[in-house]
């Protein structure tokens, strides 16, 4: 069921009419047309009214709105039936077809183009190049076939003068992989003659009005269609087509499809040859016929790459083989020459059109398709074929066209009306049979063997002797006199709308059509002298030669009599119907609103006639004869289960049918439905409206509920993911930590036995979590390594080692040489070897001071030069103990000149050079500046480092002892 539109637009589905009458049907159709709603459903059939204007309902937004949707989810549209055919093909791997029918000017060609555009838009989302190429060729082929197969008629500016059925092949992904085009009965008589106010095929006018001056000059053409006999009728005719722009579009499309420049040039050379051929005139002197003017003849010869003499001979003579094998030439009369010229022109165009279609098929046909590798190859067929035609003068072409429409109407009756009623029987539904017109009787009138009109025509064509059109009409009158759908003036003498020995009438499903028998047999024979075939086969143009393979037979070769045009057409239509019958059909029924091509005029009588002969009212009656809606139980339950508490969210009943019965009972319309074996049938639309309204009201509530559940599910999923992430991170971190420990353990396993105790071993890079631990470990290893080294040092050397370590800490990087390489004696004044007297004096003083000041250790002693603030210097002795610093006078037996407590010093400063300057800083800012004298035995001795090391080591150890004592006192 289509989505409900506002009441101002009428009913979107004719099945929903309150009463199924012609008046209500027409009222609804007219209302929707006036409101711009050109599409309406009859169930799954789309009724389309030609709007005669551009409508903004085919853009990308509309494509997206219908993509993947069901028919009832959006307003009626061509895209909906296109998507339904595509879904059926893709989901069920079933071949489908879309049959577009209606009379000329109803909009069938435009409908087929929109269907093709929609299928191209919804396929190949991955933009694969090969699929895009196929899509482009399929779309561009429409432009080319329209140019060469369409023409302006009195009813339609772009009327299809041929039938086209296109199969589009799809792979298992639903992407188009190729296709095939079948063309039916090109109206080739239009090449040489058109009705008043009509035009020849578009291609001629596009060449003359859109071709460049250079091209036209090379083809010996002028840009005025009125110059040429075959186009002068339509030269002054107004049309909505822009020939110049169309020519550019066709040239571009030919290149996209894959036509080479040589092939394109050959196509237009043949068109030019046909135009020039129409201007060839003949004259007779009573005995023979000659061609007037040889310029056109020479131009034709040049364009067809043939010999001028051979062209002239083919136009003026006919080569005949006698029974004895003798070959003779028979000259034409002037009338025969004109007939032969026109037949040649028609055949040239027909062969050209067939070659173009074959060339396109060669590009788009699926080659080397392997179902095992690529999956099932499914097909969507699109049928765009000429509509029913009733002209003032109806001839062989209209007869074949209307016969084709009878066959398609028969298929529609078989698949839609008969199947509709057959479904009720299969489902076991009791209902009253609906009568409808079955046009099988008309189809049999045309094609029945031995009795049908086609058989009578073929029999007349095969009969030896002078069988005329009148004789053929008499034969039909004799054999078909009792047929209710056939009549003629002979059988109905009072009917003056027909002429004796000229007209016969068939009562078609679309109306009565009067046909003229003039030229009927000639068109059926479709005679073309063999001379023209041999002429074209011997052309130096390979494209032209390819179009005429039958020209290779010599005149003496016995050939089988070719089938007549009517028989060939009948066989192709029967094959087409068989092809459509094996596919799942979807229908688009096109209606022409008026004869004026007006976007606002709705001709009630004209439209009602089309509705009647298309059987649309019968379709509605059958569709809703007691049951306007039917649906499989599972699908009905899926759509409406939320309206019943016993079926939402899932039912616990034995079958879906019981669940559907619960829904129907709860809403109280059990008297308005019938239960089939597999489907539920709803009698009136009101019951369905009730369900739809309740469903619409429940949808927002369910959406909120589903959103809540879904958001909760997403949140729980995110929570589980985060937990998993943290677990993984934790495990990974533990793994990295353990891996680091294992690596450290492996590298330092033999550190105790190494010569350097593992100092040369490279530490592994730690994970970020162990960076601080790594630093501590490295420090511990260094301390252990230092301990191992220190253990081997004698106790007597420990003071010197500690002092050097302290000096290294204080002076590393600050002073280049600080005496680390030599042995430190500390007490240099007590070890003056060259002056025993001096040595003994200092030793005696040292003992006195030790007893007096109670110091326990001499940190440093040595000669120095004191510098005062006035830059005067004197030799002095320096004694540094663990309690005091003494300034001594070495010349007076080391007399103590000054004594300062060691804790009065706040620091000392040295330079970065090689001098021995030392500044001892006190808290009273009474700094002592001395220059340490170098040792007598080694003049290059540097004692600054030794003094610094001794004092730093002492202060460091003193501070550590104080901290330990503080901690001990706190603990106690």
C-alpha cells in the first residue's frame, strides 16, 4: 500500500477508491494530474500520466528516498517499481522485467530512461571502473538509439519508431555487468515518406543542422533539410528537439560507447548517401530510363566507396538468372527505378540501424561468464515499445505495431488479471468471478495458422502470378467474414467510412482501426533487388561491407526464399513474449492526457478511452474484488505485530496465522478479512487504515524504547571494551616488567665473577612504568660496584680515597688538574724530609696543640703564602685539623699566628686554572686568601684538590653523623 498522501492529492492507489467506477477512477486520475501527481498505483502496477513538462522529482534526493524502500513506504513513483524489480532480482536471484506500455506520446521512452538512470544510480557503490563503464554504455546507448530510431510525429515530438527490449545483466553483488538490446520493426518506410506535419528520423536533421561546414562539404550536403526529398516534409515542422545540441550529444555518446572515428564517419557517410539518393531523378524516352544529372550519382559512389557505373547499373537494371543458368539484365521502368531507389534507401537505413544496435551489443554483452566463479547471472529487462497507433491512413507498419500491442495486452491479462483470480483459487478464498475482456480472439485473428491475417498475407506473397492487394483483401473477406472483430466495406456495405477494395477494419482492444491494403503485399515481401546487396558487399568501406553479408552470393546461386516481413516480426514478438513470460513482470501503464501536448489540459474522453482499452478499471476490480489488500502472514505479522499485546515483541503461538488472527481479533475486524493458506486478505481499505494509524502512533514510542535499549547496549559494550582494554594493558605492562627483570637478570647473572663487576654491561631500556625503579637499580648497582672496589683498598688508604672522592665530587668539570694522580700525604709540614729541625719543631707544636685543643686528626698542613687586602704576601704555614685552622709562622718555629674554629668556615673557593689560590670563607666575612706552595720534591704538585677533598670529606662525614644522631634521638 502506498504511503498515505494528503486528501487534496486524491488516492495514491486506485485500489483505495471508495467505489470502483469509471467516474471515480477518472476523477481521481484528473485530480492527481492537476495537483502534479503524475504517478498512481494499482497495487504494484504504476499508472503514469505524461506531464508534458519537466518535473523536479528525479534528482539524487529522490533516488536516495526510494533506494531499498518498499512500494508502500513512499508516494507512487517510477523509482518505486524500479527498486521493487531490482530488489526481487537481487534478493531472490529471480529475473525480472519492467513492461512500459501505452499509446504513442504517453511518455514510454522518458519512463524507460528514468528507470535506466535509477538502476544506474543505485548500483556499484564501490565505484568499480569496469562496472561504471558498463553503466555509461547502457545510458549512452539510449541517446544513440533515440537519434536513429525516433522521429517527430503528429502525436509526439520524440516518438519511438522501433521497439526496444533491453536486458541488463547483474552479478551476484547486484552490479550491472553487461546487457543486450533487441530491436523490433524499425519503421523504415519513414525514410522515404512521412505524413504531413511529421519528420524523418532525428539523425538526418541532426546531421544537416548540427554538422560542421567542413563535414557537410565533405559529404556534399547543404545544411537545409528542405533541399532533400526525404527530409523536405519535416524541414519546416516545429519541434521541441534541438538538433544541433542533440548532434553533439550523439557524437559524444558514440565515442563513449566505443565507436571508432572511422566507424562514426562511415555512419554519417551512409546518412548522406541516403539523402543524396532521394534526390536522384529518372526520365524515360519510351524505350529506356536514364538518370538525370550525374553529380548526385558520383557523390553517392564516393560516399559508399563503390564504382559509379555499378551504382548507375543497380539503379537502372535488374540482373536475373534464367532457369537454364543464363544471366540477363532487365531494364527498369521509371516507376520501377523509383521503387528500387526508395527500397535501396530504406534498406540502407535499416541495415545501418541494425549494425549500430549490434555494435552496441558487442560492447555490453557479457563475455566468458562463469557461474561457478561469479555466481548466478540475473537479468532485469526493460521493454520500451511503440504504443497503439490509429492514424488517418494506417498501413502495414501500424498493423504490425497494433498486433504487438495486442500480444503485450494478452501477456498483461495472463500475468495480472488471470493470475490475480488464480491466486484466490490457490489460497482457497471464496469470491465472485470478475469478467474481463480477453483479447486472445484478436491475437488469433492476426496470427492463427492458415486462418489468420498474417497467414493470408504470406500465402498471397508466395502465390505465383499477378496477385494484387485487392485480391489479398478479397481472400481475407472470404476467410474472415464470420469473425466478430473483422470487417470491410464488402462485408459492411453501409459503412461509408471504408472504401471498396481498399480498406478493412479490425476491432482491437484499444479501439477500431481501419487499415489500407495499398502496398500491403510489397511491404510484406520487403523486396530488395540482389544487385543492391552485391553492390554494397563489394564496397571498399569495411563498415558498409560488414552490413551486407548476404551480398556475397552470386546471381546464379540458388537461395532459399526469405521469410516475409510479417512472419519475421511475428516470430520476434512471440520470442519477446516468451522471454517476458519467464520473468517476474512489473508494469508501467502510460496515459496521454491530451493531443495538444499541454501540461494543464486533461481530456476526459481521451483519457477514459485509454483507461478502458488498457483494462485499468478491470485491474482495479480484480485487485480489490472483495479484497483490496493481501499479504503473507509472516510479512503482515512483521509490520503490525506491535499493535497487539499478544504478538509484541514475539508471539508464542503455534503458527504465524494464529498470531495474525490475534491481531485481527484484537482490532475487531475479523468479519472484514479472509484467511488463505499462506496469506491474509483484507476486504476494505478502512481496516488497513486502522492498523496503519495505530502503527504510526506506536512507532515513536517503539523508537524511543529501541533507542534506549540500543544506547544501553552500546554503553555496556563500551564498558566491556574498556575493561578488556585495561586488562590487556595490565597484562601487557606486567609482561613488560617481567621481561625487563628477566633481561636484567640474564645480563647481570655473572656480574660477581666479571673483572669489572658488570660495569661494562649495557642496561636494557626499561618500560615507562619502571623508569624510576630503573634509575634506583642502576644507582644500587653502582654503589655495589663501588663497594666491591672499595673492599680491596687497605684501611690505611681509605682516608686518601675518601678525600679524592670528595674532591672529584666538588671539582669534576670545574678544575682540569687537582692532583688526583699522585699520592696525598695530607700532613706535609710533618714530613719535611730535607729539614729535620723544621720537622721536629712542627711535630712538637702539633702535639702541644693536640693536647691543648683536643683535636683528633690533621686534615691538611703545608706551606703557603698569605695575601692580605693590601696585596702583600708573606710565607706562612697552614694547619687544618678537625676542630681548628691554624696560621703558623715557619720562621719562628711555627708560632701560631691565628687560630680559627673549623665550624666558623662557611666554604672555600678555588680557581679553574693551575694556580694554587684558595679562599677560605668565614661567617664573619674575614676570609683567608692563601696560595698553597708546591712541594719541594715535585714542583708541579697540585695541593688545592687535596685541601678541598680533605675538608669536603670531613664536613660531609660530620653532617652525616649529626643526621644519624638526630634520628637516634628522635627514635629514643
